[in-house]
C-alpha cells in the first residue's frame, strides 16, 4: 500500500474547503468587493514582457470570449468571432500557434465535455502551450437566467428592488451562494490547465462592466427596477472578486476588464457603449460586448502580459 495517498487527498479536500470558505468570507465584505477592480497582486512565476511573442496560445471561455454576432463569425455552433479578444491578442503577439476554443453558452463543465460539434475545451491545451486565457464562470452562476428573471420582476416595483428580494427570500443571497459554489469549479479548471501545460502563463479574464458603476439605471433600455441596478452591479463585482482569488490560488494572473470598461456599459448611448443592451444596436449578443468591447478586453490582456508581476 502506498502511504500518503489518502492523506494527500484529504489534504487537498481540506485545502479546497478552506478556499471555498475564504471566498464566502471575502464576498461578505464590502471592502473586498470593492477590491475587485483594484490592481492584482503578484502571484506565482511568470515571464517577462514579450515572452509570448511567437509562441503557442490557447483561449478558453464562454460567450464573452467567443464574441457572438460580432463580424466575422467563424464558428456558427459556438458563435465565435474572428474579432473577439483572443483573436486580437493573437494577432498582436504574433503567436505561431493559436487555438480559440471558446464557445457561447459554455460552463466549466464544457472544459471536459463536448459542446455541440466542438470537443472539450481543455483538449486544446497541450504540454507545449505557452499562454492560456480563461474566462469562465458567468454561466455557472446563471448570467442568462438572472437577466431574464430580474427583467420579468421589474414591473412589480420599478422604483424598488424586486430582484434582490427574490434572490434573498430565503435569508441568504442566492447569487452570492452561486458564486461561492462556482469557485471550486473554476479552481478545478485552472488546476487542469496547469497539469496539461505546466510551463504556460495562465491569465484569468474577468467580466466587463455591464451596468452603470455609479448604481444608476436606464429603464426601459435595460428593464431592471431602479434599486436592482446597484444590486446586480455588486453581484458582478463579487463574481470578479472570486475569479481574482481563485486565479491567485493557482499562480495565475487576473485580468481586470471591469475597470477599463466603466462608463461604457449597456446603459450608455450607442456611440459610447461597449456592452450592448438587451436589444442591441450594434452587432453583438444582448448584454454582451460589441466589437469595441472585445477590443478593450484585448488591450487589457495585452497590458497584463506586459507586466512582470
């Protein structure tokens, strides 16, 4: 019998439990929630500026990565654009091998499971992969259903917060709980990426600013009740904080796309918005980045790659 196997498994389980508890504790603190837009701390190794030029890059992610409806669509099944942020990053870095397997609707499960005609996303990550970007977790916590639910509830009290009341009816905020439950799933993805590409630089990409950062609303352009705008804003910040923490635990770097997109949310005028509202006026999926938004996220990734820490 090989001694140490069970204890190592128990230690790993205990470590993951402590991390989940840490996420839960962090999400309960307003100061830490605000930290979701603060500069990332230095974690792990990493390569100096320019390392990733001429190397192998794999992009994993959901629809915020794939760029649905943005011209030109190159994979109808995954609604993937050749002007999404991974494609722009790859062009700038002059990578010699680029695989974008991001897919609209993906959850962390699709890292290991086929999605339509597309295989498991992790299959694209190989031992010689040098750079991996990962943007996942929004669908695990229920982005689509949250938007639909809050829009439907708004008519009950346009000046109140029917959405917050709905998700907090049990006494526990269900959306915070969803984020806490998503943390170990993202952690598992990053550990799998590291196992497959031990020398790769891994970037965890956060989600852009969807709603006004000042908490104001824009009904009916975005059909949420007035006090649900700040509630949903804070929920997204909590999701990004979780991604930042899980990235740090795995020696990965976090890319803040929220900060660079503040002031260009889906409530802004068409000329100023980088995130389309529920009825888009530019080619993009509802509540998703348009081409300008993808370009800004690409620049955030490129800026992060240039940093040594």
